[in-house]
C-alpha cells in the first residue's frame, strides 16, 4: 500500500492548491499572525482539526470495505472504475462538495468565520478537509482506496496522510509567502485554459490525471497487491551496508565540527557591523538655497534685509 500512501499525500497537496481552496490561505493567515513556533503551533492545531474529521471517515471506509473482502475481485473492479470516473470528473471540473453530506459542517464554517486565534485555526481544520467543490473527487478517491484496503487501521492512516499532504504545503506557503513574490504565488494558483470549448484548470487536470492513473494501476495490480518492489532486496541490502559507514565515530566528529563551523560563521556574519556610508558632498557656496554674496536674504519673519539697512 506504499503507492496508496503516496497518492493520498499528493492528493492532499493538490486539494490544498485547488481553485476552491483559495479562501483557506487568507483565513489561515488571519488566525496565525506570526512565524516560527507560533506558526508551528497553529499548523499542529489545524492538523488536529483535520484528523478529527478525516480519520473517522477513513476508519468507516475501511470497515465498509472489509464487508466485501470475500468478493475482493469485484471490490477492486468497482474501486478502479470509481477512481477512473472521479479522475475524469476532476479533469473536467465536475466536482462535488462532501461537506454538504456531513451534518454540522455549515455551522462549523460559521463558527470558524467568527472565531479568532487557535479556536479559528482548529475550526478551519475541521471544515477544510471535506469542504470544496474541487476537492470532492480527490477525497472520494482517497476514501475509495481506503475502502479497498479492507483494513480500518490502514484506512485511517491513509486519511491521516491525506491531511498531512494539506498541512505541509500550507505551512511552507505561509512561511515563504513574501519570498515567493507575485510570480511564485501565481504559479501556485495555477491557470485556466480552454481546449475545444471546454474550460480547464492546470491543478484540476494534474489532480485528475493522478487519480485516473491510480485507478488504472489499481486495476492492473489487483488493488496494488501485484505492485513490483520500488527498491529491490539487493539494493536495500547495499543501502544498509552503506549506512553502516555513518556509524563511524570519525564521521560523527566531522559532522559536529561542520555544524559548529556553520553556526559560528552565521553568528560572526550577524555581529559584523555594516560599513558606514560616506556622506553626500554639500552644495558649494552660491548654489542651491544660499543667496549670492551681497544679495537679499529672507528672514523667518518674512522681512527682507538689504545691505543698506545693516547698521
């Protein structure tokens, strides 16, 4: 089920970047108002809100799928066809909003709009995991894979990984929002385009292609059971032998020295004062605001004193 977890994580990322999730970023910005530990705290609370809703859905899907384990071939066939259908619907923007099926979601969105601080972040998590017309096929695909697993624990973990796929990019986007600049933000939002009179969006097409490919793979590998190993046993053994080199004390000492040197260089760079800038040359006499010698000089009171009036 490794491919299932990867698909669930990518699905969470694409659900966050879908056009329907555009309002989530401003809401999350408004509730965090900070960076560093405060941002991590809000991300953790947001993930907790996601888990409250998503994990029970996954456990329920796994329990439902376990009822059909005696008809595994039919279950895999139906799941594959459903995945392909959801993928095509996502490509053409034919989504649905799962939150309309779950009770209490409308009230939760209302409370999230009026709440502040950590409460707002938690309520955003409870609604963001299942809300969104564009994200409906994505969540449906992950639930389909969860049901096909026939295991409640695995299904719950799949939905938890799906939620992590939403939190990780959200955390990175908020932390790097200013350095991204206008061009980077526009790339994250994707863009729409028209083909043969049909309107598409890059994020939706990418998500739909992923779901459709998962459906085809699901069908071809009997529910991912026949998937070949991504890393062969001999390669895994070689990697373990290579990893043994890292346990050498000399490597540990070298790593400690390198980290200490890096910290020292950063500390020194921050303490080194910037070079003073040279003052601009002043204007020469007879130029600018200075009157020429022997001319009239305006005074603060507004009177003009001429050379004849000087005693």
